[in-house]
C-alpha cells in the first residue's frame, strides 16, 4: 500500500491567499524586475481529493520570497521562490507529521 505521506502528496488540493510585501529593483528601461521580501499566507486550506478528511494548513504563515520578472511587449513572465520560515503540523489517516512547503511559482501575465 501507499505510505500516508505519499498518498497525501498526490491527492492534496490546496487553496491559499498570500499577501506579499516586496521591495524591487528595475533594470534595462524597466523591462527586468528583481524583488524579494516577506510573504504572508493568511489563508491556507488543504483538502484531500475523494476524502472527507481535512488535511489542515499545508503552508506556513511566515515565508520569504525572491523572484524575477521579465516584461516583454504586453506580457510579464515571472518566477518566484518561496522559502518557509516555519513548519506546519498536519494529520492524514491518523498519522501526524510536520510539513515545510518550499514553493517555486511560475507565471505569465498580460499588461494593460
């Protein structure tokens, strides 16, 4: 059978609301931006697909983030690395364990 941690990783659905407080530097006529600072996760709800069990908060409240963005015509291409400063304690199938969720976020946006 599957280890509870491995099963939780493959079936977890996470919804979060993050509040970034970043300082940034812009280069090359404002087309490149490098930024960093604290990232506060104010809501983190994780549910397990096909289960009624609530997993708990997967992401910690306190994080540090660094990233870079490239503005190309009307597009903004961005990459961000999020380092958790704390861990969360979760439970799945009666097993309690600590989670420290590192994140790499990639995004493409359209500028108006």
